[in-house]
C-alpha cells in the first residue's frame, strides 16, 4: 500500500484491521514494544526461555524496517494505529522542543532493558497507555493517561510514538539503513514545496536553495572533529552517572524494596506490613539471605547501568555529530529514521503514479 500502491486509504484499512485484531481482539499482547523486555530478560537470564511468539514479534518488524522502512509503525502496530486514526488536526511542534522530547524514548529504552534484564520490572507493560483501553481493565490512572494521549494526538499526531515509544528507537535506527524506503514523489521531485505542510511529524528533509554550495571543507572538518570527540566523552560521562545511580535504580526490584523495608523495621522500629513482608516472614527465609540477595541485585545493576549510560551518551553524541555531516539536497526527501511511512504527504505531491 505504501511503496507500490502509494495509497493512504489502503493504509488506513490496514490500520483498522490491526487495531481491531492486535488491539481489541488480542488485547494488545503480545506486542513488539513489550517484546523488548522478553528479549532482554532472555539474554541475561539463563533460567528464562523466551516464547517463540515474543521473539518473532521482536525480530520481524526490525527486518521489515531494514528492508522497507518503518512500515510496521505505518499501519501494523496497534498503538500506532489507534493514534493514527485520531490525528485529525495538525499542530507543528517547534523543532527545538521536538529534539528535546525525542530523547525521552532513548532513556525509556535504556531503563526498560536494564529493569527487564535484572528481573526487576517490565516497565513498558506497566506503563502501556493503551492496553487499558484494549482490555478495559487497567488501573484508571493508565486509562486516563491513554485517553489524554489520544486527545493530545488529535492536534499533535502520534505523541506516544514520537516521544515515548522505546521500540521506535530501534525502528528509527534500522530504517535509516533500509534498502527500499518510501519516497514523497513517485517520480522526479519538482521542488514545488507543497509537501512541506503535509507531514505532521516534521520528517521531511527540505531541498536546499538552487546553486547552494557545500560548506567549506575546513569549517566542516572542524565542526565534525569537535562533535566526533564528544561521542566517547559523553559515553564515558553517562556511564559514570548511571553507575552511581545504580543503587537508587535497583529499588525497582521488589526484593530490594522488601530488604529495605525489613532493614527499616530493624533500625527504626517501623513495622513492615506490606504483603511481601508478611509473605517473607511466613516463608522461613532468613534476613541475612534476603540482604545477600539484595546486594547481588545491586551488583547486577552496577554492571548493567554503565552500559545503559554508554548507550545514552553515544546516542546523544551521534545525534550532535549528524548535525555536522550533510550533503546538499536537490529534492525533498523523507528522513528515513523519523518517517512513519504514513503516506500523508502523498496527496500534497502533484506528481501522480503512472498507471
């Protein structure tokens, strides 16, 4: 529908099917976004066998992104489909604000992998904003959160996909190397500029004015060198920061919270009355065993947190570096990483598909 037919209407029918089947019928589970956690848990825990369905949901959309761009986001993902169908208006977010908000999914992905790999929390599933709508049985706070996203999405299209979705980070990276990506015009671009207002995601890379000359090599070389040196520095800095935050992050593990609750009872006399504390006292497990398990979990966080920091630092550094490396463009093209292949820009292009 996107690459061959170039049909926005056909894509909407696919979105409706995906929303009905993967969303309301399958109740949003299992989804590619949540499969990040299953994959992370399986990679770092020998006692967990990942279900084949979860592994396929994780891998197949990435393969398609590598081949055709973010076609999974275009109409297959139920979370994207429910937002796509509510995007009636279009308000552009200032590019600087967009750049800041776009860093949140990277942080979300890093923390989700860290918490899942340490067996602490499936963060993505816990804060899935639309699963409550699909199942109609989530905490009211999450239903309200999902509803607010849909309301905001009427004006700022796909807010979850753009500013929260951790799987979108992987789709972004894989799509940049896609072999066959969607194009705005089916033929040679006429530089009519009509498509500028057609993309609600600001994912169209504009053409340079005629006779634009590339920047001077010396100036470009200096800028690239500075930003390239920032990449390892940011990676190391974020690794140190996350390493020092590891004990605080480990509180997401229920056993760490339990150990601290029991320790607080011993030190300050504040009685531990949570369900986990009651179950602990009835289990016959000693406090020393609990505290040793707590230290083991903190050590796991201390090993994993620096890698999350490196990932965040490198991502930020590479983002800065990309600002300095650009060739002169002679036509309007989609940003392969940020483009959702939604086909909204097609109707603005005066060049029609030859039949």
